[in-house]
C-alpha cells in the first residue's frame, strides 16, 4: 500500500501522520504486521485503516526508542510498551499516532456538515454546551466537530480510568477557543476524576479536525 509520512506539532507533541491510498493495498501488505492473522478476515476498509494506523504508531514509537508494532488488546485497543501512553486515529485516507510518557489521546475527524450537526448535536452536547459552542467565534459545524473529537480524545487518554462505555455526557465542555477546549469529568466517566479538568488542543485543515488530550487532570 502506498503511504506517505509526515509530522505536525500540537501542544508540544509530535503527531505522526500517514496518508495512504487504499486502492494500492494488497493482502501481502498485512504480512508486515506481527498480528496479521487477526486482520485476515476483516473488511478491506478495516485492513487499510489498521495498517496505516500501525505504521503511524511505529514512527511515533521509534521517536521514543522503541521498534515494536503495538499488538491489539482484547478490545482491539493498541497495547503500548510499558511506561508509554499512546493513541491512534484515522479518518478518510489518513491515520495519526502519538506517544508520550503521560496520558495522551488523539482523534481525527472529517468536519461535520450542517445536516449532520442537526442530526447528532443532541447526542454529543447538552443544552449548556450547545449554547457555549453557538456563542464562540468558530462556525458551529466546526465547533461541534471539535466537541465530538475532543470527547473521543479524552476517552482515549483516560480509558484506563473510565467506566465501561461512559458516553458523551460523561464529560462537559467548559471552554473553547481557537487553540483548545477545556473539558470537565463527571462521575459518569470516572469517580476518580470527577470535577477534574483537561485541556484538549486542536487544529483544522482540509476539512479535517485533529484533537489531542494531553497531560494530567487539573482542578478540583
């Protein structure tokens, strides 16, 4: 499969991106993965996205001195080396990965259309969050996409402490600007994190948004 690799910086973290062409994929490409047998019967879309994501992850790990491809865990999550937190995401024909020594979560999304915003808004944000997004200077389609993506990144970063399937209502957006969103954990996410806050940083380009949850919770 033809891929190209480049990096971007967000919140002092290096994100490794892989752009890939699914039409160039062959099944022998999967042999690069130590766990290729687990993907043998998956749909083509799943195979290409997984492969691109693991290529991105290897680039990110090599930057930290590791040379192993993360194997999938029991729930399909990447298994990172001891002492490393990492995250992978993909959207369209792009995958992204990041690793760090502290909790980190990355998400990549295509920007919502107005129709999709109308359909999904109530399942992503409550009335207070909706008003906050509508009042911010960003177009609402972008703001809602960022809200969705930020909550995905938050879960990826702190899934180890999360209740099973916490849902979008388990963390509330309390601030948003042209650089980051601030989210506050509720008890529905984790009793250990209730009322703690986390910054989720973002960037947008080519009708895609990328969010990055980093660091340790703050506040009380």
